């Protein structure tokens, strides 16, 4: 009915406002409080809000937090115990990536899978490359999950939906080639992580493997070349906007400027990520890229604030080009129909 359609559209707009408010408030508060990784809480909040138009129940939020914290603790222990044995560390990380991408390929796990992938990238890299953070990675992760859940609830309380027009997305059918896609994606992400672990110049380029994970989560196995180009363009825009926002913040480094810049990005990317259309996933990825790139600029992590505009954009370009090239190289070819085989 038209009335239901109008209500759904109005609620989608309110969902976009919730996303923008949560990331702006969370990011600003994280920076003011001196958080080492200021984008973590807003990133979790954005994922919670994008994945559902309804607030997570306390039980669901606790379950999500326990999953992420347990995963982080296990990965930290693995990184500490096998840090001097890279083959073992890479083998175990590859297994985690494979399972995550396998569940994702079969439409299971929802937004939690991407969060686990982010944790599985961040925790080993920070544990191995930043010894000073080794003991505090888990506490940083806990703070990020808790603050993300609190931001989600605050956003829903301030901007609630009107009526009840939330429609659950249909469950995705199992992918018969999920194993092959998951193996290819795990290899692609693992190579990116290995590059950061072994190349001194990439020690602070955590944005590269996280961008790769984000792109692999967005890519549709049945997407056309035009859709793939749109994916590249939207994610690149997210990185460029983040770099430009950081440059503006350097010119006018005030709390208000920080809040307005993140709010604007949240409205542009989060507003489109809230809509029910195929491009929503792309804009959710662009918001993720923005938060990470902008967050590494204002983060007190060594070397992050000194990176130039060109370096930030280069990281994004490298991650996008690498992902697209490796997908074309490693992904199994689409199966041709019987009619196509006959014609050929």
C-alpha cells in the first residue's frame, strides 16, 4: 500500500539520521576522551544500526559483545603465542577468515561476521606491530563494543521509528560454491595482512586489510562489471572524503568542526546505507572506509597523524586495485547456463 511505502521510506530516513548521529557523537566523544582507536566505537555502532532497523535487545547486544570479545581474546593469544612463528599464525588467521567468509557467502551471521573480520585483522596486527598496545588491545576492543551498543540505544531513543513498517529481509539461499569463494577471499585477505606484517612501510597501514575485508564483504558473486565499477567508485569516494575532512580539520581543529565533518559524512553515506536498495551495502562500506581513514588521522597511534593526503588516498587505491585484481584472478568463473553452452 502507498501509505506503508511512505512509512517505510520515512523510517529509512530516520534510520539514516540515527546512523549519522551515532557516528558523529561517538567519534567526537572518542577523540575528546583520548581513545587510541577513535573509530572503533562508531564503527560498531554503525554496523549495529545498519544491520537492523530495530535496536538490539540487551541479550542480543551481550551476545554480540561476548562473541567479539572472545574472538579478540583468542586472536590476541594466538598472535602472542605464534608471533615468532609466522607460518602458524597465518595458518590460524586463514582458518578464521575462511570460516567467516563461508558463513557470509551463505547469508549467515549478519553484520557480526564483518565485525569479526575487522577484529581478526586489527588484533593480530596491533599485537604484533605495536608492542606497547599488546596488553591493552582487548580492553580497547571491549570499550569499542560497549560504546557502540550504547550509541545504538541512544540513537534509537532520540530518533525512534514511526509506526511499524520494518520488514525482515528474506533469508538467502545457500551458495553451492561457498567453499571456493570463501577460500579465495581468505587467501586475498591473508596476503594483505601478511604484507602489513612484513613490510615496514605498511606497519601503520591497517586501513589496507580492513578495506580489503570490507570490499570482499560487499562484492556480489553475480555482480556485473558496471556494479563492480560502482563498488570501486563509492569506496574510493569514502576514502577521498575522509582525507579531505582530515585536511579541513587540520585547518580548523575544533570540536565543532570534528562533529560537523563526521555528521556530514554520516548523513551522506549512512543515509544512503539505510535505504532498501542494492546500493545500500556499497554506501555502508564507504562509511566504514571513511571512519577508518579519518580515524587513523586523528588517532594517537604512532605515525598515523603524519600521513599526507596522498598517502591516505594511495592506501585506499592500493587496497581497491589489489582486491579487484585478486578477485578476478582467484574467484571461480561463473557457471554458464545450458543454453550458453549450446550456443558456444
